[in-house]
């Protein structure tokens, strides 16, 4: 009886050993299979990275493979200024101007469209004489460019704060009349927008992706939060205004509108 029990135990032990060997082989094969799978995924990702490196950033922000022949400035200048970068918020009013979203969620304007809209804005602006225009810019990032624009063309400006009622209340000491109001942000410059709408003065405005355009007659879409972007916009508007009205004035250089412009580089 004792011998039979010992034999049975040995058989059980032998079976367990066989099972362990089989399980180990299976585990090894599974690990090798997973390793091969990971290697294949890594290779595929490497291919995608190489493909991303080859993407032409011009095509990514213009929607075209070739640059516009009649662009106001080379596309590299638009990229350097970040004029094409909106924010993550896109209003229904501004959705039609947005080309795509970046991987980080930021909205991207089509630079070819921005170029056309700056031309349209300049033509609209040129319908009015300098003395009939007022520019409102509460955002500090735009003060340098707005001041250079006003100084060159002889246009009245309000920076920092526009006192509500200045355009609508003749009893105020600083009351004045104008035929066109130019604002840099419909939200920050809402007092000027509201006053203009009350007395039916046309408004031209720079609008980012988060802006609403109600009460604005002429929209110039683009990044209205960066000093670089505001600088290139006002540089181009100054240049075009002089050309369109055939003024005997020399347009300042872009460097006078944007600090350290020479050392800026387009994003990679």
C-alpha cells in the first residue's frame, strides 16, 4: 500500500513538472510575440514621425501647396507674427474663418484668407479720411503698433480706456464726432462698439476666434492678442492706406511696428 502511494505521488509530481515546462514555454512564446508586436508598433510610429517632419508648414496654414503670388508679405512673415493662431474657443461668428485645429486644440486661420481680409479691410478703411477715423485699443499688446499707425497717418486713437459716451454725449468735455470707429477687440473695446452702434457709425474690427461680430461692418480676422500679430496687421494697414489714398507719406518699416522683428523666426 505504501509503495502504491509513493508511485502515485511521483506521477503527480512528474505531471506538475511537465505542466510547468509547458506553461513556461507558452509564456516565453507570448512574451516574444508581444515584443515583436511592440517593435512593429514602434516602427510604424517612427514612420509617422518621419512623415510629420516632411509636412510643409506652409501647406498646413494655407491649405495650399503653393504660396500666393500676390501676398502682401511672404508667408514666413505671417508665421513669424503668429497672426494665424487663434485660441481654443471658436464662436459661431468666427467659425467660417477657421481653417483647422492644431493637436493642442488651438484654432488656426488660413493665412491666404487673412491676406485677402487685410486687403479688404484696408480698402474699407481708405474710404475715410484720417481726420474722420478713431482707433480704440484697450489691449496693451497693441499700443506700440496703434501709436505708430496713428502717428504716421494723423488718426486719433484711444489706448488704455475709452470713456463710454465720448462719441454719443455732446455734453461731455471730451466729446467728439467721427465717421468710422476702428476697434482691436469687440470684447475689450465693447464700450466704443456700443456707442458706435447707438449712433450708427460703421465699425471695423480685428476679431480673433473667440469674438462675436454683431454690430461690426468690416471684420479683419486674425490673432488680436499678440504684439507681433497686431504689429504686422497695423503695418500692412498703414502701407495699404497710404497706397489706396495716394498719400505723399513714406510708410514706416515693419521693424517700427514689431519689437525685435529681425530676430523672430517662424515656428518649426
